[in-house]
């Protein structure tokens, strides 16, 4: 849809909508029905944003809607008919038309009980927030805003058309949506909404993990994820959807020796998002895997915190513990395995660099860093850099300098050899032919040995690699000379149970 002015005043907005929208409105009016553009697309007209997905609402029944659009649409579908929704495509737009609803959710169920309504105002009343409860009547382009959506959008505040308690009872997922809109639009939440979220937080438990996950992903990928996460934690919603993040608010020890882990994690999330690239770069924004790893990277700290003699605080192995906690939470939220593995791996590796600045690493340690990170290396670079939130300028500069140095080392090694796929100098087939082996676990062990050699020493000449393989093989139990055939008897070949268990 075309541009709209940014000044949020319904009297001055010149609603320039695509001719397709006006044409559709005219079809309904000619047939004696009402049709209005509604919700997100209307809000976006005020924000100067465009969307190829258009939502409409009408007093026509689903049957009447199908009759009106059947020949006009490029194609249409009736998958949401039970909820009053008919979907279609026309001229590149994805369009949904829903019959006015007077909807009632059963408070104990997740499923809406659908009742069709006859009034546009009633339909708007049952929508989640005032900024989404505005309609543009077609084809006249008259703005219908009974609940002050323009006012709230102008004031950058999220409020509900009716009471927030009623809205969140209808669909508790709306509490997550409030946090998501706070992140995406950078707007604050009305005090009544915040209070209702706090009082009703536990109701989120009746919502499916998949719906919660989808809102969480949109929140994390929003323009202001810190604001959204903070709202989840402040209202207590995070206790049910991301308890590991709530737990980061550790009581400070009396000496205030360690930073507030929670605020640090929010800052790392913000800094990581700032290091994302454009669409052509290594980590195009927004990158959920990087951002979620940044938020979760220290969730192992509460479980591993120890007060050492002399007042120091340690968090030994918090990277490993945090990685497991992250994977477990993501499984509960029904994330796919690839995303879970990627985020958990970044959490596991986020401390690896800290050995670098002090001791300086050998080439083999640099190779190992790259190999262990695999396809996550560019994200790991960004996560590690973001994890510096110290106010001590000299310390921050020292760490940044050390990481620059590590990246330079990686680049130099890359030129010497293809680090992306560090493989042994001999493949499985070569190993089997040199050692005269059939496929099996022994070949795997030999392969692993050569991979270690490759890590430690860099690329080897084939002769050199073969010599090292034979030297290794001579020390393996399987390399013992075979028993001559004549003497071989079943008893001699089979180990007794006692021997086997030695």
C-alpha cells in the first residue's frame, strides 16, 4: 500500500490506498454490504509503513463474501470459514475478509466460541489493542476509531478497547502480544494494561507453546527487544515463559562485586542486535539465533554462583550449564532442532575467547575455535564482542583489541588453508586402503586421530600423513599380527566373558 503522512491526526491523513482496496470496497457496497480495512494495515497507514497483507471486516456472511469475490479474486480459499474468514489473492496482495464477530472465549479453553455480529463497533471492541481497533470504511475512506486508537498511537501507548482484564481473559496470548508490540513499535504500555498483565500472568499457561514461541520470536526480533523482555520480566509473565531470564535478577552480594547479571544480559542483547548486518552481510538483521543466545548466554550463572574465600564470586562452568538450560527451555517452547542446537552452541562457546587475551593461542587453538564454531563463527564473533559491558574503558579496549587480533589470526590462517572445512589429510577410503581395513569404528578412530593431527600441525603432505597414520596404527590393539589360519579354532578367537570385561 502507498505512503501515508506521518503526522498522526485523522483529519490530516491523506489515506492513499491501492486501487484494489477501493475496487473491493465498491463491490461490497454495490451488493448492499459494508466493508472496512481493519487492524494492522490501518495502524500502518499512520506509521507510514506498507504491508502486502490486508485484513478486512464485513457484515456479509462467509457465503455472501465467497459469492462476491469468486470471479474477482485471482484465487481464494476457505480454510478459516468456521471462524468467518475467507482468504484470497489479488494483484499481489494477500487478503483476508472476516465477518463481524461478537466473539466469546470460554475462559477455561484456548478455543474461541465464534458468534457472528452485525456491528463494526462491536467487532472493533473485541480486538486486542486500541491501535489495532481502527477501521477505514470503504470505498469512502472514512476513519472509524471509537476507542481512541489515533490518540494512543500519537501518545505511543498501548491500551485495550475495553477493560484489559476482559481482553486478556478472551485470549491470554494478548499479554505476550503487548510485550511484542512494545518491542516492535517501541511504545509504552498503559498502567492498567501492565497491572492486568501482572495480575493475570499465570493465565498464559493455557496457551499452546507454539503460539507463545511465535510471539517470543517476533518480540526478540523487534526494534527494541530489551523493552519487550523487560516487560515480560516486570509483569511476571517471564516466570511462565522464560523463567531462566527472570532468575538472572540475582541479589547482589554485600560487596556488589559482580554486575547485575539481568541488566548485563539485556545490554548484551541490545549490543548484539546493533552488530547485525544488512541483507548482504554475514549476519543479516534481525537474527533470532544471535539475539536469543545473547539474552540467554548467562542463564547458567544463578545455578553456578559460589562465594569464594576473600569475598570473590565465581560462576564455574556457567557456559555449559547455561547451554543445557537454554536447550531445555527451547524444547519446551517447541523450537525446531536446528535453532535449538545453534543457540545452545553459542551459549556453550561464549566464554571460549577469554583464554585468548592472556596466554596468546597457538595456531591449533585458533583452528579449533573456528572448527568448533563451524557455521556459527560470525555470530560467535558478535556475541563475544557484545558480552563486554564493563564501564572500565581500558578493560573494554583491551578486550576489543584482543578480539581484533584473534579475527586477524583467523583471516591469516584462512588464507593459508581452507579453515571452513578442516578435514584430515587422508579421507576414509585412503585410510581403509593403507591399513587394509573394512568400514567400521576403527576407521572412525583413525579419522579422528588424523583430524587431531591436522588441528595441531596444519595441512600435511600425503606421505607425511601416511607415516603418522602407520605410526599410530602400530600402537593400536587391532594391529596385532593375525593368528595363522591353521591354528585358529573358535575357542581361540572368541574372548571368554571374563576377558571381555577386563
